[in-house]
């Protein structure tokens, strides 16, 4: 089955592009000796984990369920971080993890004995208080009042005796110049402690597979930390693994005219691509451009009751008709991991597409999938 034949709405993961991303990340590992993990919070289509496991060192999780998924489906290291861990889950979490990173001194001291007894490598998240994001405070872990990580003024010197490594995560869709800036702050504030640990985790937000990403600077940053402090370096990108590796196929159900022509689609921003509203984010569209650039401009919206469920305004060379299919791009990341069934809207099916353009159904969803979430 080709992509044009797939019933809509549907997510399609491009295996050729996914492999290309993984190959690039693998080359970074080979050239520097670092380890790169898949951040499952961004992408967790585990049907593709056997492919990714050939190139990446493992996974990182944001809680118990992701940790279990990484352990069960991905051959490699399993890491986990959360702002806090529940007492009722900590034993199982430790049983499926190789590394656990605590967010605070209180959490570290509370769970230290169990973690050490389980043989899990223990880390502590630090906050270098170095913001490199100009626009998205929503995604800035170093913003004032952030709950993420221990700041230097709250870092008790004896904590370093309890941990094997330090973790920081300050970036979001950023280049390696921002990583270099962050590392300067990390070294200035926590450099003395870096000499006393076995590993340092640079966190995520590294857009390594983006065309304009400065790979040489990234490799320089990795080598500097390795050589200066004698530590192992981890990175845990999510978006970079599946960047530009997916589509969301949708069909035009109707066209409404009220000051602007609005295409009513069977795909939804709030249900199927929440980052459109949360970031906000304007997804690329095959054949579409910025409004008024091409001859015909439309507003793309959805079949939900939410007035603001608007994907964006796009222009096209030719008029769009009811029944036409549209393909949003870069839809493998933060899409199906965040989707929902608001309004009883069905979840898109999941497909993979091979290098020849042949698509295979991974899973289709129906009414029972909606109902089971409610009782």
C-alpha cells in the first residue's frame, strides 16, 4: 500500500529518514565515544526500536511506563528521570533501569539506599541557571522558579558522594552553540564536582540531525568534557532521532467560508498534533506555503468543537477541493506520544513506510480504544 492509499487520518513514519537520522547519531558516538539515548517522550513507536537499537546506546524515560517500554523493546541501556518518583513505583522502576536521575536532594536521599542496593547508577540533575532560549519560557528549564534540578546554592557538597553522575537539560530544539554556552555555566558552577563523577549527561533538546546543526562544535564540546574531567558523556535527544521522519495524512471534509475559506479536516491540532497549540508550532505541509505566497490561501482547521483548533493558514498553487488529501510533515515527534480522543475523535492509525514507499499498518484504533480510556 502506498501513502496515497492509506485511510485518513494516519501517522506514517518514514523508515529511510529514521535510519538516516540514527546513522548520523551513531557517527557522533563513534567519533567521540559518547553514548546517545532515545528520549522516548518525543518518539516511542516501539515497532521501530529494533532499527534504532542498531545505532543508539539505549533509551531514556520520564517515568515507569516509558522505562518499562525501553527495557522490554529496546536492546540497550535504560535511563530514567522524573521530577519525583512515587513510593509505590520505585521498586519496579529500579528493576527496569540502568541509570536513575533524581531531581532534588530530598528525592536522592529518600531513594538512595534502594537505588544503590539495586545496582543502578545514580545521578542528580543540576540547574546551571543558564537560559539560552529567547522566546519559549514554557520550555526553559532554567527559567526563574523552575522546578528542574538543583541550583548551586542548594547543592550540598556531600551529595557528590552519593552519585555516579550529574545531569543537566537546558535546551529545546537548539544548536550546539547554546550547548557550548550552557557548558561554560556548568563548568563555572559545578566544575569541581565534575572531577568526582563517572558520567555527565547533557540531556536533550539537541537538534543534531537538523541541516544547519554545527556537528563539529558538538563533538568539540563532548571531547572537552571527556578529556577535562575523565567522564563518560551521554546525550538524550528525542526530536533529533525522528526529525522530519513522519507524516500525518488527512482528508478535507468540508470548506467553510466566513471571511476566509477554512478547510475542515479529519485531523486535529488539539487531538493529533498538540504542539501546534502548545509551542505554538506551524507544521510544514507538503505543497503548502505561507499564506498569500501562492494563489490560493486557506485556513486549516479540524472536526472538533474547539474554536481555536486551528492548524494554521497555508497557500496552495491550485484550489483545494473536498475529498483532497493533505500531508503534514515532521509528524513523527511529539505527535502520537501526546495525542488524545477529545470530542470522541478517533486516534490516527500508525504506519511505517519503507525505502520503496510501501506502507505497513502497525496499529489501527477504533471505538474501543476511546472507550477503554474512560472506564
